[in-house]
């Protein structure tokens, strides 16, 4: 334990003394949250978003207008949750010949008037739901925290260990009583504490001014953040297992990180995108973290609701740790 504590303390002090790293991990995500909050504070766009359950071919006219975005759903409750938060303007259930609108949505009223004017839908039953709108910044902040976590974990562990290997630090540690398990464990726990602390600071600092929507438990949010952080660190260890060149490590990490950032739902929802892209996004750990964090914050989800995401993240962690331990070399 003394060796483990000494290694973890050394890594923590290395992080604290790196002023540039501190700026990136603390101030950059804060600027990003405030910047996007200002940029998207002007309101929704003019395009109608309609959730559709069932085969849309049986309704003519309305669902094929160019000013309307049609988003298919398999389950009505999930679509209604989107409608309650004003993320959809209307939900049409073609299986039950009914449609839903939010009684507090002005765009929903306009969409309804256009829908009922179609001769083919005169027998549809009107239903209402209620709910407050979600600001873009409320939807966006889990993505920022996840993105910051991803870069901090993978570069803060993977790239650092590659640098240690290149500079001969690992070779010297090999000659000491320190075992590989102690060294890797110290790196993992150190980065876990740093990422959790910076995430809490970023969330709390921006929440003071922006007042994020929080329907669920803060403890659940911290729990899923911790699980996802360990998964990301484990992913970074895969890159650090053998690579000696910093340039090669940087290229491989960016090759993995940028698609993950683009297609995990950080900046935009994947709803309405090709089904293949939605399925591919499920292989990214960041997707499961953002999905669970948004469910907690916006829908009040409990541990049972996000259990599938936790299981996937734990499974990915086990896989990454197994690969990194199998491939790890001191030199």
C-alpha cells in the first residue's frame, strides 16, 4: 500500500503542477458550456419534429411535408417523454389511430392544425400531455462532462504512460520492487479522483449561474460518472500497453476519440439519423455514459433504469483491462 500511495501521490502532484493541463480540464469545459448556452439561447428552430409510431405510409400528405422532420419510434412511452420536454412538437400513433400534443407548446398547436386538416386522419383521437421544455444547455451539459472525461482519461493515462516508456521511467521502475499491478492501479485511482473532482467542480460552477434541470439523484449521477471514468481509463491503458512513440500514440488516440465525440450524441441527438449509425454508436462507452447521465438529469431515471448502461460500461472495462494487462510491457 505504501508503494501504491507513493505512486498515486506522485501522479497527482504531476497533474497539479501542470498549469496547462489544469486549464484544459477545468476552464475549457466551463467556457464550452457557457458558449453553447449563449449560442443556442434564441429558441427552437422553425422545423416541426413529429414522432411517429407505426407505418407512416397509411397517412398521406402531412408526414411528407418538407417543413417537417419525421422521427420513427418503436415505443410510445419513449416518444411521449420527448414530447413532454418539448423535444418533439407532436407524436402520432398510427397503430392506435391517435395523436398527442403538449398543451404548453405553441408549435404543437400549429402542427396539430396542419395534421387535422388532412382528410385521411379525421378519425384520429386527440390526446394531451404536459411538461416543461428542456433548454439546450440542460441537454448539452452531460455531453460536455463526458467529452472532458474522455480526453482527460485517455490522454491523461494512455499518453502519459507512453511518455514514461519513451523517457525510460518505466524501465527504471521495473528495477524497483514496484509491480505492474501496483503501478497501473495507482495511475487508475489517481486519474479517477482527478476526473471526478474536476467534473464536480465544472458542474457545480456552471450550475450556479445556469441552473441545470435535475430530476434525478446526484448520487446516481456521480456513480455513473465514476463507472464511465474507470471505463475510459481502461480504454486509455490499451493504448499505453506497448506503444513507445508519442506521435503514434497521439495519432491512434485521436483516431479513436474523434469518431466517439462526433457520434456519441455530445453535440446533437442521433434520433433521425440512419439506423446503422445509431447501432454503431452503441459500441462507444461515451454513448452509454451520456445516455445514462441525460436520463438521470432530464427524466429522473433511477439505478434500475440505467442498469443496462452500467452493465455495458462494466463489461467494456473488464475487456479493456484484460487486453491492457495481456499486452503491457515495461519497455
